[in-house]
């Protein structure tokens, strides 16, 4: 029996909310699966669609973009732009037949260590049954 | 290739307990460009930092990566360490392998793998960082305070006394805010007006303070240290220098409207002075109430004014000021009573809110300090006070606690008993929150000395029955249904951000919390700063608070403003957006998305005002051509980081 | 079918008076299948202009070249150029104006209404003609297409010959012009996104197989972006040429360029390329369908753009190419933009 | 040798060639024909012309030269390089149009000479081309007669088939060709005289149907071109060019390439060195690392394409680097017609 599939996930976390929320999860010693490698960006609004396409191209099984809740953006409105942009990217990826579970977005505030933990746990659980993402990756 | 040194911290067992730090160091040593990789028990300790400095010198490092705790903690430490080693501070990056790795995982092998990826990602980033110096700008050493309540007055006085010019803007005809309406203050029961008016006088006479009443901030542009403010000065139609306060005008004015200062308990004329101690001491012609400025429509006030102080031709003025710091003290209003239909507010004249009750108690109030029912001017013998009216009710009203109601309701009940010795005061409450110096004792005094009857429970309904108010509620301690026949009901309405504060916040690009109060930069560590640098928060604009808290925050905000105003120049993070002008086509999408108006069109391209830019990068994600990117977090850097995170 | 005699007269007049630099229009192609773009500088050459259902090109593409040419010239001739536009093409000009790529004074727009017609799909026509070559194609009085070949004249309902984009067109006459020919007949299209909806109904894996088969064919000749008036970037982000080189750029820095995709025309790279193009055209594509027409391998790239056009409309109420003053799709938002997809 | 093959036996012939991978034209989800590995079912040679020429099979768009892996142990770097020369994979391509076959023979020249390209030849040597003479020009823009070719040209082919209605006239042209026929001897019949006559007639008829011609021939044209390097003609002719890569990528004789390292992983450093087609119509084709571009506009790029084909190549190989397939005319999205451009060159100054 093969080992259980461990999805590789890249998470783009905004510095002020989601990365801070992830820090809080750490400070509170919450446990979640180690499948996610975070990349801290200044704002979810700075997440270019190129990042997402590129992550799948480089073999990500899942990609997460996480930012401040609406109205809480450190940069006032960056997350509103992100919401629109990411929505379009998600629709596009689904249109060509990528599993919708593979690309997700969440709002995680600096106080939501628990929520961050939850989001990661659910994400990993949803990806496991899908197996490796070979559709868009180089050298599958 | 740039030479990078990697330093992996054990943080005692905090990291080393879950992450095999030796393995991480070994793996990183194989990474292209990494010429040095070592681990140490506490990198942030002096010996740890010295290791870094030593390695920079011995191995001729260009870059440093420290894999340790969150960058929010020790980024500054290690950047300064790198500086001490002779590197630009941006040649140092932090890989967060504690909060985002060792503390949240148990399996050592996978945590080690993840820590390796995080660290490699930081290496890929740092090797493409630019050395940058902080951007320096001169400071306009004046301040603007918005709101002339107690918080604004205090902040203006503190700034003035520190030697800085202050512009104090108040939207109403007089300064004083809500505090001037109060009768007595808890827990000392000293007269509110008696303690506030000296400060009002002081601020109005202060040589450094420029007072602008009946004025509103229209627009703020610029950035910390250099704001440009447009202030609208509304016309009062009365020249305060000429007006001798003879009061003849109000006698002839035919128009009566509800008096805001008395919260509608009395009326006032279209031309009026808000209250006797108003500052500036002058009349204002309320243009909304006045039948018309044309003498043909009325003109009676001008006719009787001997000193010709009334000038119908007065026009609104836009005054432009330059300041270096802004303090927002826009205060609060009570939660709209129209929302409290269940308590019969607005329907029954004898259901009042807390501020109205203050006016009834006040010696300068409409009843000259006698507590009388508005409906029939009789002394109420049974008064029900309802706490948390609109507060702590996430389903229907405000979710938060308005904080001061427990205390002022105790005060109200007490004052009532002092005025009406044979009366009975009932207070419906959920809990009593009396944290604060002398507060608990004050509540006890109300119960023990003044015989106030506290009933734990919520009022479900207030309705009129045979000329009396019936109050239905449940005593949750006994579980019994309670019905009280009262002469008067006083609601401790929730506190809301002041009317207009939200629009102002939008103009100033200030963040608000979900309830509309102005958001602080950090709930614990930066409670008086807003998220926009150079703008500070004071008083109830930020959250419900009582007078001493408002005053201390005002002084705190003033002190924070002084940290800017006392500088010759300010320094701004240089990790700002940069335009690659050969790729830019000037489409302006970045101009549209920039939250700080830091990008402008120029000669068919765009340019970034580096001082305004906060480096959020929304522009870079919007640009179709990668023609605008944030320094030290470029698309290229993120691309390489993604690769590293995926083990590539 | 709209007659262009008055437009030609106007063009002749403008050229004669020297008010415009040249006119971009359509001339008969070497064969009967497709007209060719023509650039007319002399009034006497105006006669060469034609208008028929083979005028497939979105000529606004050439405004991009014109701008580049002006930028290169030391003393550029700043007179406007005249340009023939159909409804869809005119919306491209609106987007170019919206993005400040051109100025309204840079162009003199000679608009033509497609009325009940549009442009023909070469493949559909070839099937109908069974090896014969068309000599002349016209829109008939009854809204039918009249095709003349060497030995006969045949009539076909427009639906049978028009390009898919025309059958889904929501702007069959110019939304912006200086002079216009033909009637502003608003055509009602029952299902403007019918083809996309059909594809959406396919099961996910079937959709994946479809796109995989299609994009595997891509040889990255880049005809789709080359023909697109919205792909006016000097350098496409996927190319990573990075023209920003200065005297002190080191060899290492030159070599260390971001490579979003490899040059290899492999499946994974082709997907990224087409994703980037689609997302960069979201809220900008006006569905002239030129990308799909130009594709030598008949990859239905238009669907990707059409899909996002539909999402922009449904999710954000955003319509492209009607108002040059509106902020672009991704540089604006509404407080109540949907977020049910967010955790 | 010359043989006759019944059309219905084509399938059986292919089946006999089981040690070869067989490519034949098929439709792939669109109107276009392209080569695909022949499945046993529906192979017939009833195609017009493939959009991608046979070039794509002997000189693929992507070709791995080598794989590399750099490992570090105890600060000792080890670089492993593994050259990838195409291995044994004999291929027969059925349905090669004579123009495309002639183009392959041009590629043979390019990849020989001073430097014999091992990657190209590893493939080429194992490739057998079975041509199909054109009875009707597959595209109305065919002009092979102006480029020293014909619809039944044998150059570059191993076998030429001529469609005689219900059978093919089969002419083997090389040893490889004979080998293919000999493997299925029983399927082939000796041609009768009338078959030979008919084949000739088909060829002659086909030539008549090719209507397009270039005014000037090889040397004459090359000489004329030479004087027109700085002519404003190129500006005018390139006005409608959109600078896409169709004419070049789909040209059977264009062969420019680029070499890149495709890095799959940074640590350990792992990747491939890869050759891909390149395209003189792309701005980055001539981009210098200084940022300078000697061919900065479409005019200079259009000129380059024509000069390469009709001037430089003629000078070096005494051949025109164009076999008149007409793809660049028929597939050009804006209808740039190379024949018209060449004729303008011919007429220039007269």
C-alpha cells in the first residue's frame, strides 16, 4: 500500500492579517498539517494571478490566498481588489477543468489563529482524495 | 553570485524540538549562493548576533537569512545586526520557522522539510533584494485636531503647550462636545460644566491654538509630516467680533426649532447661541431653519441688531492648512432611538435617553435642575432605568458593550434620589461593569446609601397604560416576570461613532472597525495610532470610553503627534512601488487601485510618489505588464519563492 | 448591407485636405475568402476600399503600430489616422481610450454597422462551397448572405455562414464614431454566452480533456496576442525579455530573469500562457474573435475570454467597451462583490 | 521501382510495417489536418494538406539536448550531464506533400555541412517519407512551380504515391522506399502501361492547375533583392503585418532555433538543455543583452525573412529556401501574400 498522498500547498498570506493570524496559531500552539508553505505578501491585493498560475505550473497541489476580512484591510481596500481578481482566476481555472478545491481564498484576521488552523486542515483534507495535481504542472 | 549566509536559531527547544536545525543547515549549505550555514541555540542573544557579524566579515557575505521566530518580533534586531556587520538592512531577511512551523507541527521530518523550504524561499528573496535607504521628508510642524469635545480640547492643549501650532476644528457652533451637556460626572459627582469650561476658555485663548468652530474637514491629502487639509468654514451669518450678545435677535426671530443642546427638551430660535458659556460666544443663524436670508422673507434679526453684526452675505469659506500630524477626536452620538421601538422611544414623552436625563438634572437645564416629567412637568415618583439599551445585542442592535452606561446609570439613579427623596429608582441590568478607580464603590453607594433597586434582567416592553408607563421585564435571578408602573423611563443608549465620522474616515482614508469606530493600528501595542501614519485617535471616536480614558488617550495621541512634530525630517520605508517606465503604457489601472493616491499620470506613463506609497503592492498585481513592482518584493522574487516553497 | 460610399467620400476629402495621415480600411484580398487590411495615403487610392462580410479584421490593432511608430519618430506626424470600424472594433477603441493608450484626437473613426450581418467564418463557407472559390460575398436585402462563385450564385441564411462571435454579438454597430454608415439596428441575441454556457455544462473531466487536447496543439506562434488590439504591451509578461537594461546591469542580473513559462510549447506552459492572456483580457476583451480566427490550429481561445466576459457581467455587472470613462474591471470593486467562494 | 497499390490495401501495407511508428494526416478536433500516429482504424490519404509540415516530425519544436544534475555532498559539487540523442524509433510518414519533402531536403543541407547536427540526424536517418503527389493544388496559393518544384516532385521522398482513383501509382525512390514496398510484396502489383500513362497525365493535369507564379526566378530574384535592402518597400509591405509567428513556424523550410536551459529545481540544480523553434518575426529574436535590437521593427523582420529565403540561402546553397507550399499566404491572418511582395520586388524600379 502506497503512502498516503501529502498535497503540496502554497499559501499567500497578507502580512497584517493572515500571516499574523498564522503567527497567532503558532503562539497558541495549535496544530495543523505541515503541507502548507506560506509566502508572506504585503496585502492580498498584491497577489498577482501570475503567482497562482505559476504555483500550479511548478507543481502545487493546492494554492491558498488569504487576506484581511472586508473592511479590515491594513491598506484600506486592497482585499476588495483581491476578492474580484481571485474570483476571476478561480472561475478561469475551473472552466478548463481544474478541480475547484485546488484553489481557495480565505479571510483570516490577526486574531483568528483558530480559523487559520481550520482553513488549513480542511484544505488538506479536501485535497487528499484528489491526489496529485498533474493537469497544470510541468513534468508531471 | 551574491553570497548568502544562513543562520538557524534553535530558540532553545522552541524550534529545535520539532525542526532538525542541523539538517536545515546542511540542506541550505547546498543551496546555490549559500556560502555559510550554521545553527545556534539563541540567535537573538548577544553571542548569536555576534556569530552573524563575524560571518558577514569572515565570509564576505552579501546577504543574511535568519531562520527563527516571526519577523514581527526580531526582524529589526537582525537587520540591525546585519547593519553592524556592514550590510544594508535590506540585505537581511527572516524565515519564520517558529510560529509558522515548529510550533504548529509535531512530526519532526515533515516540519524539517517545511522549515527548509521556508528558509530557501527567504534565501531566494534576499539574494534579489536591493540595498535601500529610508526615504526622508521634511515635517510641517503643526497639527490638526478634529473635534472640539473634551478629547480634542485636551489634545490641542497638550500640543499647544508643547510649543506646536494646532488647528482645532469643531463642526458645531461651540466647542465642548457632549461633556458640556452633562450634569455631574461619576464617580466624584462634580459638576461637568464647572470642570470643562476652564479648559474651553484655556484652549480658546491659547496663543498656539487656532480655533475653527462651525467648520468641517473636507479633504486631506498628503502624507505623514506633510498633510494638506481643506476645511470648510460654514457661515454663521453673525460677526462674532461685532456681536455684543444682547440677545435682541432671538426675541424677534419667529422660528422655533428643537434645541439640540437640550436634546429637544426645549426649543430654540433660528438664530441662537447654543448655551450661555458657548465658545466662541456668539450667535449663529441656522440657515436650515431660517425662512430665508432675503430681508424680504423676514430679516427681523438684522433689523434689531444695533451693532450690525448680522451679515446675510456671509459665504462658506474653504480654508487650506498644512499640518504634519492629525488627531481625530470625533466623539460619539447615542444610538438612534428610533431603533428602540420596543421601549416606546419617541412614542412616549417620558421615555428619555441618558443625555436628556443629564439635561433634566443639570442646574443649567430646561428645568433648572428640577427633575420633572416632560409630559406634564410633574415630579416622577417611580423611575425605571434600562441599561444596555441597544448594546450587547448582536442580533438586533450593537454587539459591543458601550462601557460607560453602568456607571452613568448608577449616577443617574443617585442624582434622581438626591432630587426626589421619596422617589424609587429601578435599574434593569445584565451585569454591572464597574472596573475603574472608585467605580465599584460608587455603584455600591447607589445601592446602599440611595436605595436604588437593581433588577437583573432585560426589559421586553414599555407601553403606556392610563397615563403611566408600564415596564415589563424578567428578573433573571428569581425568574419572575416583573411589571413596574413608572412615571419615567430612562434608556442607557449605546454609544455610536459620531454622525459624519464615517464620511470623514473615508475622506481621510482611515480604516474603521466593523462598528464604524476608527480602527487603531494595533489593539494592544498601538492603541492611539490609526493605520495611516501621522493620524492618531483620541476619545470615543475609537471606542466607547469615559472621560478620564478619553482625556488620557488624547494626551497619548498628542504625545504621539509630538514624536512626529518634534522631528526635522521623517523617514519612510523605502520598500515602495517602482515604475519600470519602458514597460509602462500609462493605462492608469494602478492609479485607480492605489489606496493612497500615490501614483499619478505623467507624460504618458505613471510615476510613484514614494512618500505616499505604503508598499502594499496592489498596483503590481493589477498591472498587466509587470511595469510597477514593489521594491524587494518583486514579481521575480515571489516567483522564485514559489519555486522554493514547492521544493524546486 | 451598409454602403460605404459616403465614408469613402469623407476619407477622400480628409486625405485631400491633409486632415488625416492615412486611412486604415479593407481592400479585396488576393483570394475571395478574406479581405486584407489596407493603408491608404493618397485620395486616389480610396477607390480600393471595400466593405463586405469578408472584412474580418479588427483594424484597431493597427493603432498600436501607429502609436509605436510615432514614438520612434523624432518629429512624429501627429495628425489623426482614419480607421474603419465595425461594432466590435469600435468597442476596442473605447477600451484603448479608457486605458489612455490613444487619445480621441488620434483617430478619425469611420464606423460601419453590420446591421443584420457580420463577418463570415471561412471554414463554414468552405464547407458550403465544397471546394469552390468565392468571388463575391454580400449581405442580401432579406438578411441572407449571397455568395457568388465562378459559375453560380447561392444564398444562405446568415446563421449558417457567420462567425460564432457575430452570432453572439451584442454590439453590431459602432458605439463610437465620427461618421457612420448603415443603420443602428439593435440585434437581439438570445444567448450571447450560449457557447460558453454549453461548455460549462460539460462535466469537469470532459472539459479538462477538451482543453488539454486543444491547448496541446498550441505552437505558441502568438498569433492570438499579435492580432489582438488589447495585447498592446511592448513586452508580454510571459516573454520575460526585460528590455530594462542599463549600462550597469550585470551579466548575472541579465541572466536572472523571471521565467513564468518556458519557451517549449508544452502543455503546462501553453496553459499558463493562455491563462495569463485570458486573465489579462478580463474586462478588456470586446469579443472581436480575432484571436480564434487567426489561430492556425483552430484552438477556440475565444471561449476563455468569453467565459471571463460573462463572469465580469454576472458577478460584477461589468460591461466592456461602451464607456471610456469607466474604471477598468480589476481596478474597481463594489462593496457587495460576491464572496461566497471565500472561506 | 514502380508498383500499383489498391487503395483498400493501404491499411494492410501499414500493418506490415509494424517495426515503424507510422504517422499519417488526421483531423484533430478541428477542420485542420495534421500528422498523428496512425491508428489501425481510419487511415486513408484523403487529406488536403497538413497545417504543420513534415518538418515538425524531423525537426521537432522542442528537443532535449541534455539533462543535467548538480549535487553537493560535503561541499563537493558533482555535475552529471546526460546527453540525449534520440534513440531507435524508426518512423514512416505517410502523406507528405512533395513541397514539404523538398523542404526536408533543404533542412538536410542546413543540418549538415561543417557541423553535422547529431540530434537532427538521429531522427532523420530513421525517417522514411511516403509522399502523395498533388492532383489538385491543396491550397489555391500553391506556387511550387516557381520554386524549382512541382506537384509530383520526388526530391526528399522515399516513395511517391500518385492517386489514380481507386489505386495508387507507387514509385520507390530510395532503398528505404523499396524496403517498405518489399515488406508487403504481395499487396503490390506491377503497373500496366496505362497506369503509367495515367500517372503522367495526373501529374501534367496537376501542374496546369497551379495558377500562381512568381515573376522572377531564383538568381534573378536574388540579385534584384540585393539592391533593395534599404528600400521603403519593406515599410509599406509590412504595414499590415501583426508580427505573429505563423508564416515562420508553419513554413516547411524555416529552421531557426533557440537553446534554453529549463531549470526544474534550483537545489539540487536539475534541468534540461532544450532546443526550441525560434522565429525571426518575434522582436526578441535579435534582442541583444544590451537591450539593443538591430531589427527593431516589422519592416526589418519581413525583409529578413525574404532575404533569408530568396537571397542569402540562394547564395550559400544555390537553392531557394521556399518550396512554394503557400502556407504563409493562406494562413496569414492579415493576408500578406509573399508572391505579391516578391513580384513587387521584381517590378521595383521598372
